[in-house]
């Protein structure tokens, strides 16, 4: 087998994985970063890192958690490199508000606001479980935590959401 055909197969494998999981990568990055432009940057960096380490992915059935773990780490790297100004969620620009997928339903708006208001340690496992459908074992593996820690964070996140929504 020539190296060019090997590269072609590698490229096909990468393209097929990215085609299937790109939207999940972007959605997760958007929830983590709370900003469309940052999410796009994070996903692009994650794709570069995934391409470079594609050979470490032994089983394509594990591609989604592998890619989301890369997104999570790239998001952390992004915020380690840049200290960004925080934005009050009540004063979002039209572009940022569109990212929240605003709807006329006030209860859903209140819940979205409360989710975005959670600290990262609580928001991330909640988003992974509720929006992305991961089990607590998968979340623990992705975040480098014990399952008990994930369960505790999920429990606290739900209580914080409940308290936040009840205040309004």
C-alpha cells in the first residue's frame, strides 16, 4: 500500500467521522463557551487536534465521546489563553441571543438563562447528560472524574436550576 492511498483512506475516515459528529461538536462547544464565534474557534482547533491524533482512535464507534473530549479540552485551552470579558446574559447581542435559540416561551427562556448562569463545573455535566445523552459513566470518563463526583455535580446543578427558576 502506498503512502498516498493510506493518506486517502485516513482522510476518508476523518471526513466520515466529522460529517457525522460536527453538529454535536459545535453544539457542545456553544454550550460550553456561550459564544458562537468562540465555539467555531474551539471546534476548528478540536478538528486540527483530532486530525493529528486520528491514529489513536482505535474504534470508530468511540468517535463521538473522543471528539467531544477534544472539544472540551480545546475549550479549556481557549479560556486558559484568553481572559475574556464576561457578558450579562440579559444584555446579549442579537447574535448571542440567537445562539440561545430563543422562543416566546418564558419558562424555556428562564431555564436557558438559568443553565447559562450555572458555573462550568455544574453546567458541563448537565449539558452532556440532558442535551447530549451521555451516561454518568461516560461523563465521568470524558471529564476525568469519578462517577460519584459526576452524580454530585448533576444533583447540585439540578438544585441550583430549581432554586434559580423558582426565584423568578
